[in-house]
């Protein structure tokens, strides 16, 4: 795992390199194509809506934002911005945009498009799961309350200059401008397609949409007008969906596909990993990841803290880790060990079925209760859900498993009265950006407990929310340690409330064909999970 930034400093990003060009070895030729496999179809390619690891990197290749990350790293760099000016009080950010950047429809991208795109994400009518990320921009509360259609904190100074005014200092703001929800879209394309824009995406990114045949394939083609010279390297990417991971592995071994989008199938992991012939084809990716079980605090009996604490004590995490061949470590808190703010002294809830049964009895459920456990239907998640089901049964909780497609589970979690419990595997939280704030706002904060959001526990504690806001406002680098200490207390306070049962922190492994090349760590990118497609190249390109 790469070393991560504990807090933002303004000077670090003023000095960050601008990725206008990419220099690769002279023998890397333009051209060629690759095939990526997935079991499930893509849910959407709308940057305001898409929010799962499958479409995250696909969206990145179609769109751009003001900020970005250097491929394969957590280092922030400028993307659509060519320069920026940040006020000393941390409340005003002014960006000069690159001239000549074109959308796929041929129109030049301007500051008006930046303003429109972020306002579209924040607008409640969009039902964006990322709206809460922009809560620091002035006018956010009025817009989310439906009082206005615009954000007062975004000003178009001229066609290539946009200014943001914040209602409070926020140490994560530049990170927020680098995530998909801040990517820029043309209003005319959104107006044309309406809610189907996610099936007909128009951006300014390295690739353009060429074909989407539902249930079969999505095809990207190289954008010849992309502003970054030399990118992308591939002429075409085909995402084949409906591919069972085991079948996809066999096809890769036969040379028929190039990247396993769902990773190496757990049932074959040890066999594949121990084969010397695969030594240069397997890529391990460090992830800021936690897999967890959510408990919907709006639904009985999970409105009772003792019930939630009992679930934490009932799950045998060591057994779950063995199911995935040891590709993870047991988790005892929301933050993964590599994230600043992780509390190494916190022990969490020990596996103790007897104590869990006693807590259920104290809560008035001595005979247990019936409930439902939602889980994504791609292996190993059904098997993990079955193990959790058995653990819960041992203390009297009778959980029916709902094994469904990823998009269906995500949709259920975004409804306040549908999913009592969700095993997050396959959709588990991988940080949008390397700061502890990101493990709070969208998945445990009040701002994420909204229809279509990712706070599937529907947990909202105003006192904890206040401490989180305070931590986000600590932009002074001299207070970086104090800020992380505050975040540490936020997550331990949450564990007392137990809206989650953290289960494990996972590493990601995938595999690529012999014919693909790319800089180290590109295939499993720490930010654009699982793959940063723009820099991958074909060794056999003519």
C-alpha cells in the first residue's frame, strides 16, 4: 500500500505536475484493442450517478474533471485546470481551465459546463449518490432543500475561469473535484437523453462510447481529439458482460480476453497464484477497502443498538477470511489499516456468540427474529453471505439471503425500507480519495442517508456529524495530527453505535494477458479501481 496523505496542504497541489502529456518508451506503439470481462452488466456511465467499482474506471476514461490523480498513485494533479489560486483562508478556489478541450460532440468545454455539471450532481432531482460530497460549497443547503436550482458558491468568471466559494474550509475539497461526481458533462447531451444519458455518455475523456448492447458488451473507441498528447494507447476496448469469472479465466488462459474485470475467481486463486507461468500476469493492488455488513437503523429490530452490537459479536471473521483464501485481514472498525485515522489500539467486538445471545435477550429478542441479508451474486459473495447466515443462526437470527446483481443490491440499499442487512462484498467501500473523511460522509454520515445514497445503514448521528464537519474544516497543515485524532474518535464513536459489522480489509488481485503492457500499478489502480485504462497498451500493436 502506498503512503497516503494525512491532510491536504495547499502548496503540495500548486506544485503538482500537470498531466498534459505522457512519456512512455519509444517502442510503445499506438493501436490495438483489448477485451475486459465482467459478470454483471454495467449499471450506468453517467458520472453523476455511477458509483460502483465496475463503472468507476470506465467513467474515468469517458470524462474529465478539474483535478485528477497521477495514474497508479494517490498523488493529486490538475486535469482540466491548468492553474489554480487558493485564498489563504481556504474559502475561495479559482481555476483557469485549459483552452481547446473538446467534448465528444465537438464543442469546446467551458467554465459554464463545470458549473452546470456540479449543480446537476447536487440537484435533488438527479438523485446522485454523490451530492453530499459538495456540502462545503456555498449554497449547498438551499439547493438540496429545493429553494434554488444553482449553487451560489460557483461563479463563472469568464469562459475559461471558474471560482468556488466555500461555506467552510474543507481539507478534502481538491479531492472532491477529482472524483467522478465532479466530472464535466455537456448540458445539451443531458437534455437530449434525459435519464438515459448514462447509456449515451458524452464527455471529454480519452475514449468515446461506440456501442452498448445490453447484456452483451460495451465498446469504447479512442478519442482522436483527446487533449493529452499520446493517450490513450489503445484504439478500442470491449467490455464483455455476462461472463462468469471462471469462464473468463479459462478464456484469458486461451488468449481470448485480456483483463479479468472481476479479478481472479476465489475458487481458483491459489491454483493460479502458485503457477509459475502466471508470475508476470498477476497484479496485486493495494486498496483502501473495508467489507462490512450494514444494519438499517430505520428498520426494526436494527433500530436497537444492542441488536446491532450482537451481530458484530456473532460473525466469525477469521472463517470469512479463509473463504477467500486469506486475501484479507479481519476488520474491527470502518477505516482500513493503511488509512490515516485507523486506531491501532482499538480491539472492536470480539467473536463471542454467547455474549451476542445475551445481548439479544436484553434487547427483547431471546427467541431471535427473522430478517433478510442482501448480497451481490458474484462468487465468493454468496458463500460469504451463507457463512454470515450460519453465524447469525447460531444466536437465533434467521436471515434469508437475497443474492442479486450488484446494481439491484445497490438500489435496495438506497431505499430506507427495503434492505434490513447488506453484505457489502463486491460493492464494499474502496476510498474515493485517500482521506478518512471519505469513509464517513457517503457511507456513515447524515448526507449519505438519502434516497439513492450509499449509507445503507441509514445511520445519522448529528453529534458525530458535527465532529466530522469540524475535522474537514481543519485545513491548517500544522493541525494535521489533531485532525486525524479527531477522525479517529469519530470512527470509534460510530463503532459504539454499531450501524455496521466490519468484516475484513481486502487486497485486490487481477490478471492480464501476455500481450498487454503498462506502467507498474496501472492494472489495479488505487483510485480508479480496478483498472486505469488510458495508459494500458498492446505490445503487439502494429
